[in-house]
C-alpha cells in the first residue's frame, strides 16, 4: 500500500524532490502501521483465518508473530513508498505504473486463490475438518466493517492530501 499511496503524490514529489524520509513516504508508512493496528483484533481473535489456515495457530506465539507481522507491514509499506517516490523523482512513471498494476494483480490473484479460506471462519483444525463457519452471517462481519471504515478514511484522506497539497488558490499570485 505504501507504493500505491505515494503514487498519488507525483506532482508534489516532482516539484519538491524530497529526500527518502519525506512526508509522503512517512505518511504512507504510517498508514501501513495503522492498518496493522486495525487488523490486530482479527489476528488475536481469528489467527487461523488470518493465516489462511496455512499454519496451525496453536503452534504460534500470537504476540511475537503479530509483532513480526506488524513490523513486516511497516517495512513493506516503507519500502514500497520509497520505491514509488524515487521512481517518480526519476520520471519513470511508466515503470511505477507497471509495478502498481503488477502489485494489484498479485494481490487479486492471492485473494482469489485463498477465497475459500477467507470465506470461512474458524481455527486451523476446524477449517481442515470442514467445520469452519461460513463468513456470511458470522459475527466477524461487524468488526470487519468497522476495520474497513477505519482503514478507508485515512487512506482516502492521504490520497486527497497527496493530490491537492501544494496547489495555489485560484487568483492567488505565485509565491503567495
């Protein structure tokens, strides 16, 4: 998401040529850290579902594995944001666009591949025994809606900020 979010700040990045730790990179990284906070409930409450039933959650230290998961979100978000910013500064927007399309396609493919797993909620043992409950009508839907809203509002605010920051008001003289 860091890559995607910073992609919306192209005009400002080209105009200001910021350093690696720019406000654009830091804001996108902050959103990735925030995302980790919004999914912490699901990680701790439905760890088998969060791991797509690939790993038996009984064999994990949830606090330690969540810390590593959260750190990975932050590092991946930061790395993507830096890549996006540096490609924009180098005026390689076609390459950036190709990477964004690729990342979205991979995400869609993974979600499609794991659609059965995400459509059922339970433990590793329940899923593999065919006893995980269908997502539809499951109590997880309420918290998922709240988390989605809590993720979308700041993401949309960042995109709006990226796309509008630095614009001059109509009729305002340059340098005002």
